[in-house]
């Protein structure tokens, strides 16, 4: 059993930043993490460590040897096992106070609403734009904040979508990128982008700071720079334009 005193001790360092009320908000929040790979490992680990109320991790893949350079939830002993099964077990060991649920499914148009509807926030830890845009559409339709992250080589990006307030992913990517080759990834890039996604989630949940809105954050690990690119809503976006009235969209 974990009493109140143990909880206060576990979260002591972060409570000093956003207070006990902020910690209560974390405990009362549910998050869907789409993808249990590199980004999903980082995001899930930190969300559970900081005491999120409920974490739902969705992925249908198994652990492969080439995953182990960056997917920190898995070890050599986990090869061939379903990622969400391994991840859920390890995350529960990390913090028994958090309700961790592993869902062994691939996100599709058929199941996405069922997965997104029960949660408060969705975090994109996916590796392809086709699924991202399916997730984005559901988040817009259901009014759920979406935190997007993507990585390639030394580069990564983060964007926060608040339906009705910001552009959505469809605004900046009208058609999905179809990347057939294996995506090259430097492990440290995954660590940075996953951490930035969690950072934005913390701000949205606790109100301790303002999330990065209406901007695409670009990380360049080669030059160690972060650039903010202003993004605007597409008034003809087939996904989110209906949320804005005619005057706002012109």
C-alpha cells in the first residue's frame, strides 16, 4: 500500500515546482500514448514516474533487436514479446500508484474513437503520418488535446494541437508522407523529443506554464538549436475548419 506520505515523498521534487494542487491534477488525468516505440518509451516512463492517473499505451508490435538502441523500456530478454505487455509490466513496477493499461492494437479509423474518447490528453508517439492523421482527426472531433512528436536522424519536431484554438496536424500536412524506407534515428533525438512532449503535457495538465501553441518546434541535434515556426490554421482544412466560424477563418 502507498499512503499519502509516500506519495508526497515520491513526487516531492516536482511538487516544489507546481504544488500539491498540480500533483492532484496529474493524478486525475488520463493520457493515451499512441505508439510504444522510442518516443512512447520516453513519454510513458516519465508520465508514470510523475504520477499521471491513468496511462493507456497502444501498439501492436513486438520487440525487435533494432529497437533496443532507443526504446528504453525493453531489453534483450524481451525480444519477440508484445511491446505493450512488456511496457505495462515495467511501468507498473516503476509506479504502482498509476493505472497502466496496454492495448495490443494498431490504431485505425475503426477503433480510434473508442481509444481516444475516454482519455483527457493524447500523445502522438507514432512513426508514420497516415496513422497520425487518423489520430489527429479523432482528437479534433472529440475535442481532445493532441501533442505531436516526430523524429528522424538528429532532427525532431513537436506541436501542440488544441481543437478550436490551434491548427491541427492536417493543416500543416494536407497529405500523409509515405516513407517506405527504414527511418534513421539517433537515440538521443528520441530522448529530447519525448521529453519535450511530456513537458507540454505537464503544462497543459497543471497550468504551471503556457504550452507552445500555434507553433511547430524544430529540434536540430547537429547544431543543438531549437527553432519555433509559426503555423496557421488552414481555413479549408477538412478536419478542423468546422470548429471556427466564417469570420475567424477568413
